[in-house]
């Protein structure tokens, strides 16, 4: 018989409402929901009174650095950190070493995750200037999408051949996720900065080098290509107010063909924070102005932006502690996405229902993930229990990333993840992990 777990008196945040209910988990799935399940027998019973129960978060953009960059992170280490932060499923990017630009390399990552990932997983196939045949071979039921770098970032995967871009947008059989920054604009800005400061460019120049104009030129190009060819386009990590004109909120998400994601760091930080945080908040696209931050935040609330994620991209502290040109872009975030969003809730800036919509329901709908992202009978039991009034401070001692640091170090969050179930398995409980069961490969419903 499958293991059964009974959660009692939870405040369930799901599908636009908050209700007090009980939840029965049988094996991997949710068997029953209702307010009168206390009399049912179960192998384990947990009274969740006073706490909030959420569907597990689905992070559609992470960089877990395996293979080839495992001094920074591994699938094992970062999936544990994700689960501790309430993320039960992730979609990982192809700019590893070697890059995942063939199906053989992609399946090797799946095999590794099956052995070591505590969270559920999927991996993007990377597009390059010369792997169109690999893109054509994608099975939409098996992987989350194709990743196109329309601007260089960590790794050398820039797709800058116009004919190749046209063909990808015309022929990709699945969602196309893009990193959008115009390379020519960035190079011109970088040359101007070098002329002024030499090699000692101040970090405060990062949002001027990787400018709003660079973002808009590339994002608008991607949207034009998607409209021309009828492609499903998902633009990652929107960071500027101007780009928001490219997206609309009049259609239900399931009917949208052009969608957008925002990340926690672009909602939390702005350009004044470079003075204190320095290269620790050097990301591509850059953290920009306070006005950009406010505009992106509003677009999340009014549904022009569909998904909230992390772009988790760890580097070692030694790598980050370099000058502007040598310090890599990216930072670790999966452990702290939900605590950060719960801070916005405590501040009255974002509702719990909106947090769940953007981190669970919307990714499941947009990527057409099978049986996840919602708390429904018959769905996988990917669940997170949150104590809403348990303040804690991020410190070196409680950071779980392999790189050992966080841009939130010293920040006090008002709420804490206490329990995380992955496919019915209690993987995390009050600081302790149970690694007897690994996560599962995500499956998708092609259309």
C-alpha cells in the first residue's frame, strides 16, 4: 500500500482563494481535499493549523552548473537548496560545459538529475548557430523548451546569425525561451566605458553598459520573429519599463503565445544597491533604475508579466570578488525566492494568491506541465507549508548553496518554509532533508 499523509487545518492558497482544508496524500498524489478528513487513517498526520499550504513552486529558469562547472554548484546541491525554499520543480539552462546543444548531452543531464535531484526537473535544449537539426528533433512532451541566447551571457552560446534565428522561430516544435540583450549595443557601450575608465569600470556602470536600450532592441526583435512565424515565445528576466509595452494582459494565459518572466532580483534591488552590494548583484540583464523596478513589479500584478522565477546562477565568492570585467554575472536565489515574495506579502505589496499564481499555476499552464502546479485531487502532491510568522535572518550558517553566499545575507525574512513535499515525499522538514526518494522528470502536454 502507498504511504499516506494527512494534513489537517491548513490554510490552502490555491486557484485564487484561501480556504481552510484537510489534504490526504496517497503515495505520489493528492487523494482527497476537504474539511472533514480528520477521521481518515494515515501513516502520518500533521496539524498545519495557522500555517499556509501552497502548491510547490516551479522555477522556469535556473543554472545548476552541472556538468563542467561543479566548483560553483551541482544539481544535487542546488536542488536541495531549492526544496528548502519551497521550489519543487525546476527547469535548467543549457550553458554548462559542454553546453547542452545535442540530445545526447541533454539526456546525460536527465540521467544525472534522476540520480541526484531532490526536486523535479526538466532541461532546456540550447540553440546555437549550427544545431538547427537538434532543435527540429525536440519532442515537446519530453523537454520544457529551447533556449536561445539573443545576447551573450555566461558561456559562449550567442545566437547572432539572422538566418538561424529565423529558422529557429519558424521550425522549433516547442516553446522558445530567450535571453534578450542586443549584443552590438552592449559592445558599443562597453567600448565607451573602457575608453573612459580603462579596466577599472565601476560596477555602477553595469546598467548603462547592459542598457535598457539593449534589452528593448533584442526583446522587440524576438517578439517580431514570434509574431511573424507563430512561435511560442517566452522572454526571460524582464528588467525594464520600456519592454513592458511588448506584452498584453487581455488574453487568458493558456491562450497567449508571447509571454514574459520576471525574477526576484529585479523586483528587490535597484541601481542604488550597487554601492553596497557591488558585483554580488551583477546580473545579466542588469539591475536597473528604481523606476524600472517599480514598473516591472506593477506588470507582475497586472499580468503583463506571467511568471516569477529566479535565474539562479551561482558563482564562487572568489569569482565575484573581481573587477567589473572579470566578475561573472549571476547569483544564487532558489532558497530565497519564496521568502522574498512572502516579504512583499507582509508589506502589503503582493497577495498570497498572486504569489501562487505566478510561481506555480502560471508556469504549469504556460509550459503545459502534466498534473503539477495546482492542488487538485489526482495531481502530484508537490506542496509547501509556510509558517507566516517565523522571522529568520539569512546567514552564512543557513545558506545551502554550494557557493556559500547570498545577496540576501543579513536580510531578515518574516516567514519560513517548514515542510516541502515532492511527489508526495516529505523531502524537507524544519531544516532536515530526507533523500531516500529523488524528484521526477517533468512531463508536458503537447498541443
